[in-house]
C-alpha cells in the first residue's frame, strides 16, 4: 500500500504483552540483531555482555581472532558465566566453577567424574551466527538465517563515504526507557517532526521539507532517509557548521545533507559530516527497552586540538534535541495505552515510517502463518478445526 493511503500500526502493537511475545518469533528470533561495535572486542580475550528479549549474550574475540557470540548461560544450572565487559582467558561460572573457553567449549567441570555418561567435550555454550557489517557486530539466533550484508546493498553504498569500519569511537552511554522499542525506532526515522518539535537554531538548518526517502523493498534489511541542509557541512552545534574534521571520503553532495540509516529491529544511525551517532536498541518488554547511544568520528579526529571541547559542543546541542525526543516518546507511549489511541494517517514527510511498516508487516504475516500451521499440525486428528 502506498504511503498516501497507509495507516499507522494498531496501538496494541506497542502495548500488548501477547503481541510482544508474538513479535519475538516474528522478528527477534530470526532477524539480524546489532549488539555492538567490533572495536569493543579488539584483542583476543576482549568480551562484552548484553541481553535482548531476555536472552543473556556474551560476545568475545577468541584466541584464533574470530568474534563469537554465545549464550552466557552455564549449561549446568543456568548461572550466567559473564557480566559486564573486560578481558579474560575464558569464562568461569562463579557458582560451581565450570570453565568455558573463549570459543564456548567446556574446558573443566570439577567433581563430575561420578556422573553417568557425562562427557564435557559434548558441552558448550550455545553459539549464535555472527556477521560484522561496517564495524557493527550482528548476531542471529536462527542458525539457518540468510546473510545480512547482501540485503543491505543500498544502505552500504549510501554510507560508503563515512568509512564506518575505520571510524573512531568517541564514547557510548546506555539507558533504560519506559516505552516500546518501535516508538523509539520510529522517532529516530521520522523527518516530519523535526521542523516542529525541534524548531530553533539547533535544528532549523535541517528542514523537514528537504527530506528524501529512497525506495526500499520488504526483503531489504534496511532503509534510508536523506535530509538536505541549508548549507554544506552542517552539524548539530551552535555554529551550525562542522567543528570536527569532516569524514574525508564524503562527496560534495553528501556534505550537503544528513543521512539517517536504519537496520531494524536494533540499529539506527544519524550521520552528519563530522559525527555519527549510532543507536543500538534492545527490546526488554512490551513497554520497555534499553539503548546504547554511541558516537563515531573521522579517523584522527581525536588528535585535533580542542577535540574534547568541540565534541562537548556538539553533544550538548544534540542532547537538547534528544531530550525533546525522549519527552515525546514517553508521552506517545502513554497515549498508545488510551482507548482513544488512533490508527492515524501519514504525511509524505513520514516516508521512513512507511518503509518501516513495509519491513514489519510481511514478517508479522509470515510468523502468523508459521504459528497457525504449527498449531494445526499439533492438533489431534479428527478434532474439529473450526
């Protein structure tokens, strides 16, 4: 359905516990999920932990240099074998001291010699598929899932000038929020509100009427929004212009716009000429989520005199814009619980919302069909199917 005829998703999709459980199967059990950046595990032994839809995850660079993602649940009694982040030779379960290698293999299980038919070589932490795209680490719980990168061709091409594999980290913060993950994701994608909610000198140079939405297909793994700026090298700070080194591979046209890239359900990128903000979203419940908000800069930018002060200038301005978004997200979640919450209509400036729905709805329908077929197959023969 075209955007001029489309409706927003039903409010229940943002608040209902049973829909969230359905969404786990429709999306999170089979889609590629961003969990972090490759530079978080630079050297063998480096690891970090995360959780999404209640699944504890540990990501580590093993001794062979391979980045692996595994369940951090000990295969003995369910204790978590890793917390936080750090560097380790392996993972020691603090409960009973089972030891796992960085590749997930069980290395030692004390006092198990009297246990019948126990073979530690047959035990390991469950491993997930891993793919690294532009320096971002993605996992997939579905071991049969098709690769991610081939379905991100248009997004990859659009971001080539930012050279994200080589972009340097400049900080990351984690927060917990009391709204559905889609509320956050939609706000990140929304060009319609920018000239209204964010009106003023910190945002007026990125007007909503200059938004462009390249077409995407439901099979694509991501989609884009370009937003023209009133002058080249625009940046979110009081000067309205770049104060950090510009990403050197950007074209003249790319320096005249901001780019918003989205890889649902977990990654959203805001790309300006001198700074990239990445948002890694993690659903934690029907009306709660967690998010890593990180910053990337051009190679060598951190060595520029006054880098910390310039970065602070940008992040203070961006923080004011983000605070406005957070306030709206919280109130939208309240409104979606109301009996009067609508299925609204879209403006042309909400093209990214239409693309998001084109990504979501086929996956919802496919999961519904799978679940219905499974239920029918499990039904005893001769029982009524009415």
